[in-house]
């Protein structure tokens, strides 16, 4: 589970070869006991859940780093290591 970023207790990660289940570019977020799969293109929740305030932080981070996330997605579906992305500040 390559970690892409961490901020406000949220861990963002992306699995290699993870394009089969959701069929969309996405990443995973974990906060406490909550986990979620989130689409890169629009920040839509694909699976799981996060507390509302944490989800808003993640969606704001997606807006800022969408290009970086898409670049990491391109690497991940090829089985290559993703690059770290700056946290939300």
C-alpha cells in the first residue's frame, strides 16, 4: 500500500493494478476506522465512508492535486511505484 500523502490524520494511498474493481482512476483514504475509495476526476465517493469534515478536506486536496494523482494512477496501473504528493496545508 504505497502512501501518497498524509494530512489531518488522513492517509491517502493507491494500490498497484487497482483498475479492475472501480473501473475509474481512484485512490483510497483512511481515517481512524473509516476507509474510502475516491474518484480522482470528480472526488466522488466510490466505496466506503469518511466523516463529512474529513471527506471535504480530501475533496479539497483532490482539487489541488488532480494532475499529480492522475500521473500516479498512470504509474500504479502499470505496477510502478507512485510518487508522494504534498499534503493539504
